[in-house]
C-alpha cells in the first residue's frame, strides 16, 4: 500500500511540474501570452505587463523589457506557447489557429478580441483588466481614453469639416474605410473620411484618390521613406491637398495599431486637419 501511495505522489509531482512556471521572473496570475501587438501594448500601458510571459515577433515592448517570442502574425508555435506556461492567450487572429494549443493543454484559455473601432478599443481595455484580475485598471484606462477623444471632438465641433484621406505608403494605397478606427479618428478630429464610401480596410487606385479630392492627406510610411512619399503626393497637383500643401507624412507605427495612443493621435490629426488650432486661431 505504501509503495502504491509513493508512486501516486511521484506521478502527481511530475504532472504538476508540467504546469510550474520556469525559474526566473516572478509572474502574477494569470500568466498571459499576448498574440497581438495592440493587446501587448495595452497590457503594458495599463501597468499589467508583469502578467505577460510571451509575445509575438511583431510586438514592440517598453525599453529594457524582454519577453519570450512565441510566434508571429503568420504562424502559431504551440510548443513555444506551452513552454512559457500561460493561463490565458489573448488573440486577434482566428481562434482556429490555436486548436493545437487547446488540444495539448485544454486548461489554457483562448480569449479572442475584435478591435476594429474606437468603441472596440475602449471595450478591450476594460476586458483586459478583467482578464488580468484588475477590473478597475481597465475601467480607468477606458474612461481616460474616452475623455481624451471627447476633448478632441469638443475642440473641433464648430470648425469646418475637411475632406481627409489616410493612406499607408504611396505605392499600394492602402486606406481605411468606414467602420475602422482610422475612420472614427478622422471623424473625431473634425474631418470627413473620403474613403468612407468603402467598408473596412481597402486598396485604392491613384484615379480613385484624384476623384476623392482630399483636402488633407496623411501618409504612413516606414522611417526613411518620408522624402519619396512627399515627392509623390506633391506630384498629384490635381488634389486640393497637394495644391495647399496639406500633406503629412508619418512614420509612427502607432497610427495603425489600435491602442490608447489613438486618443493622442486624434488630437494630432485634428491639428493636421485644422492648422488654425495649432496657430491659436481656432476654437
């Protein structure tokens, strides 16, 4: 009988050892793998980065912070995820990509997020707080985010709405149609999104951009591509934006990653659309 009990205890220890966290940094529960650059940034911005035990190769972490890379935007490495012993994996990808993780360890929760709009973004902050076991932090972050956006809306409420186009690069003409956070940022900043005739993220043509006649154009490029982008857009002299010089080239990747930074970028966007604000002649 004692021999049998001893075997049971050994087996229990071995099985339990599979779920023990690795030696090193003390990690509070729940241990979180973030499979989304947006969610990763929100976790750290909200002071919840201590829960994070794994990220993707696309994630940008705070200076001096490192975390194990457990995959990328195109592939899920189930073994790498299991190796960091998460309690929960936060994703924006299709949940089916994580079937192998579920099969290997059914105890790991897979929490899927849809973050397409600014409302989705605020709701994600609240949900992340709840998942991390700190609901007040999520509620506070969402409230601050909404308040900043409302302040931008109030500042431009009585100013003329101008036709705005946001594009990624100057070769592929990716743009944000209605129902995207960029579309809502343009609206909050006092502009009219000329790509709103399309739904979601779209690819435009040079002809469609000329027909849209944007008065303000914002182009996001990789660092180092600013001069070429400016030359290209200034060359489209039939657009009001080119004629007035209302072309803004940005290199910050935050413009297309839905995080709390969207509220601050909305304020920047308002100044691009309404330079009278920056000059002190606006509201």
